[in-house]
């Protein structure tokens, strides 16, 4: 796949960059700018080459039309602060404002277009509608750089279709992410341990299915663990539970046993009567949860066991917190796993999404991890063995 250097002399050229700037907002305040900071090296590489950089990105899930709560205006401001230079902001994506903003760029300057998902053509399942929108995007540029790893598993106009219309290359962020994923699938250094958490088993069925044939150890925590505990016949109280996945989890437990994969579940759980930051927390055995309590974190003994299971691993992939890390009383399990990853003698990968947010919220030095992914969903689909359209199109 081509890199930015393969695009030749970019001075004076308009380069459309698909970045992932989907950051969490509290009103108009960005609460975690990790994805913006991750996008900087590629943008700076282009500006250093004298390109006129046109960044396109999404925020949230608007319904194909403008929605002020999902405006990228706060992102443009933060991006400018981090770059140390003003970022021009267009009030639309392919309309009069976008065209005027792009036309006003000088060499080495940056513009950010308004939320690409304010346009129905971006996510349309109708290929003709999607292609028509991609043509409008392509008209704003002379070349395309794909650097939004968090969306490369989506067959969307600004990710897939526009790459077929312009000279294209992968940005440094996408290149780094793909390199890490290859190390997780093709160049494994064992023992290989995978830690999965988060709320739903159903979100990770494919990756569990695939990893049961590849990982040496599979550690399961977070809300999804209660479906596994139910599959073992245990009471789970009012915890998160996917009844329709209980049988699937039972099958996974059997497959792990049959294939020699060490599937590690918590032996104790931190429970509370309700989902509140100040709810009274109690530690109970995983096979003795009260019917009137909900599990909100793995317990202290489980946290130690999980850390021990990672101690000699040479490759670790982690996706999904162990509990409600946003609440201090239920953050210890996630903290323990993050700490264990910082001590791995090998490759430790934080698989994006809530795991990456937890690392930052809990105060860890990002440099202590081998890699922090910007795309949880894309990483999981790759590990499932699925094709990523936004990567495949760059090989053309």
C-alpha cells in the first residue's frame, strides 16, 4: 500500500485526510482528546510537505442531517491548539462553506470540514448515493490520505469510495495500527493472552470464536462476564445479562477446555444494590452473588489472578474495561489490568474505545504501553478475521 511519500511533491496540492476525531463531548467540552492527538503526526507530515490539508471526520451518530450537538467546531479549536496554528472550519462538508474554506487555504495550512455524517450519502447503503457524495468530496482535493483507523471497517463514502476516485495513501496512524494487528495475528510471540471486557458478549462473539483457536489465555471481565457466569449455573442478580447468549457462552467454555485454552473468569465480584457512583460496594464470591445486587467490577482476588495470568505473557491484547471504571469504587479491576499491561515484557496492545479512555482517565502514562489503538471496533473485526474495506481499497 502506498504511503504519503509515494504521493510525490505535495506542495500546493489539496490533500483530503480522513481522520478519526470522534471524541467524547460534555456539552461543548472535549473530555478526552486522545484521538485528536493521535491524528497530529500525519497532518503535520502533510503540512511540512506544503500540502493544503483538508480534514474530514465524523462525530457521534447524527441521522444524516445537521445536528448542532454533533458539530466538529470544538474539535477544530482543539486541533488548532495542538497544531499551534489556526485551523479553518467549514460550516458544511461539501457545500459553499467547504469550497470557500478550501479555496482560501495557503500551502501548509489546515481546514476541518463539518461532520461528514451530516450528509446521508456518507453512510448510505445505496452505492450510487454513496458514490455521488464521494465525488463531491473528491472534487475538493487532489489526493486522499486514509488515517482514520477507527472507521476503516466501514464501507462509507469518506473511507472507501473516495479512495477509488483520487490518488491515495495510508497515513502513519493507519500504517502503525495495521503493523500491530499483523503482529497480533501473523507474527505472534507466545504466550499470547487476550483480555476482554465491556458490557456485551454479543459485541465480541466473533473475536472470541476466532481467538479460541489462537490465544493461549482468554481472560473475561466486565459486564459480559455475567453471561458466562450464568452459563456456569450461577446467580448473577441484576447484573448485565444477555439471556440469548448463555448457551453460546456455555459452548465457548467447553471449547476452551477441549482446545487447551485457559479461559479465566473472575472468582470474586464487587457488587452494589444499584448503578451509582456512591452505591455501597461489597465483595462476594462469583458463585454466590445475591439476587438483589449487581456486579460492577471484578473483585480484588480476581484482579490479582488476572495480573498473574499476564505476568509471563509476551503478547497481550486488551479490549474492554473490567468494571465501571468511571466510578472510583468500581475501577480497581480495570486499573489492575492496565498496570499489568505496563509490565509486559513484549507487546502490550490496548484495543481502543473504552479501554483507551480508561488508561487516560486512570492516569497511566500512555508511553508505558506498546500500542494504544484508536479503533476498538476495527481492531476486533480484524482479529475476527474479517476484511476491512477501508484498508482493502488502499491496496488498489
